[in-house]
C-alpha cells in the first residue's frame, strides 16, 4: 500500500514544476517510524523503504529519508517527556521539522559548533547542501558542545534565510546556511551524551540503508526504460534491441542490478538481526552499489544517444539520480577511507571515533 501510494503520487507529479502543498507530511509518511504511543504507526525501515522505492522508480525527488527517518530517530535521543510531544507533532504534521545537515555527510558529521552563554547557547558554523525542497518550521541541528555531540531543536526563524539557494544535479532544491552567533535559549538543547550517540548511529544507518534502496530502485527503473528505448528506437531499419553488443551491455546492467538488490536484502537482514557490524555491512554495500550504479547510468545515457542528454527523458533524470546518490551521506571514497581507518584501528587495538569524520565527504550540486 505504501509503495502503491508513493508510486501513483510520483507518476502524477513527476513532471510538475511545483508540488502541491507538503506531500510528505500530508500523506502521513512522517508517522511511519513514530511509535504508536506517540501518535505514529510504529512502522519499520522496511515500511519506509517502500515509499522511497515508489518515488525513486518514477524519478521524483522528495526528502523522505530526512523528514521521515532522520528526524524521528534523532528525536528519540531526547528524554521521553521532551521527545513524546515533538514526535506526536511530527506524526500529526503539526510541525514541519527537518535536519539542518548537509546531504553529503552523515548526521554525526556536523560542522556546527555551540558554546554556552549566560542565557543559553550560541551556535556558529556553515552548513552547505541542506535539502529545502519542503518548508521547515523547526530545524534539528547537531553541533559540537564541550567536545561532544549535542542536539538542538531550533525555530526556523532563528536560523533565518539561507545564504544561497540552488538546484542539485539530481533536481533537489538545496541551500547553504551560514550561522553567525545564533543565540539559542537553554531549552533548545534536547539531547546529548550516550543517548544521542546511539541515535546518531541509528539515524546514520537508516540514511545509508534507505539511500541504497533509492539507488537500487532507480537503477531497476533505468534498466526498464533503457530496454523500452532499445525496443522502440530503430536504426538501419531494425530495432536497436537487435544489436548484439547492446543486448550484452543491458544483460550486464541487469546482472549487476540483481546483485545490488541482493546486497540491500542482506543489509535489511543484518538490521533485523541486530548485527553489531551493521555499519560496516552498509559501507561495503555502498561501495559496490555506487560503482555499479554509476556504470549503469553512464551506459544508459550512451545507449539513449542524444536523447540521453535531455532532462525531458526520464532515463536521464534517473541516471542523474544514480550518480548523485554516490555523494549522499558520504561518498564512496570517504566510506572506503573510514573502513580502512576502522581496520587499522582494530588491528592496533584502538576503536575508531564514532563522532568525528576522518575524511570530508564530497558534495554533489
């Protein structure tokens, strides 16, 4: 049901210049991961993955991962008396909450810094590449406070307008925010310590896993559209689908896509089993899938010929989505560096840091 609703909505609005209202919240998707006790539906990441898959298959960009996964998972780090009302407000769409974080890094890798002041806190820093596709009434900001992560809930009016707005390569609306001595009340700090570390890890795992779902769904849709194009397009009096070299190339794309689906299924099984090395599993899957997705995108554009350079063609937009997904929540080179760092630290008997980023991730615009 979730997939069908997302798929139908995407089909109806994929060519729209503007989206009607706030579909992510109006369709109730923000309530998916919110517990029933807090007014949500108590769903799982697999449920939310159905929504992500339905949108990705049609090439529609909506910040489902950010609004429906990262936000509720971070809010759970707050004490129950604080988290409960906010989670209910998110589930019932009474507030429009979004993470004030770059799309190119994990939630834990924040560049913001907070210091204590007489009336509360002062927030400073620059946050590039924030998704602003949908309006936000409140921002969830992770910042370093006294050398450790801290979670702040901030009214959008305090943050103000972004320093720059632009369109990313895959069609998202993004913005750069510059925070210069933003004063926050003491009540803005809602979580820190071990609960926040656990929430940041859970939000990061969810973001990586759902990004893999998005990538695999877009890759499968791209192959379908490429097959249709090859069957309908004719050259030298015959369909392109009769050319053996193109048939072999599509077969290679299909086999790699099937392997990618298997990796995603394995990651979900690891999540359900509570595997202690889930992050490593996700990073390894990310490395493999990012490489095959980019190859599929480049092959599809080439097989579409001149049409592959036009954004009017859905296959082109799907190819852009696949290339850009490599840079979401840490690019593959950054993931590789972290895996190597963790392996070196493990060999030396020193666990790697769970908050600081060792390699800055790239940004796709």
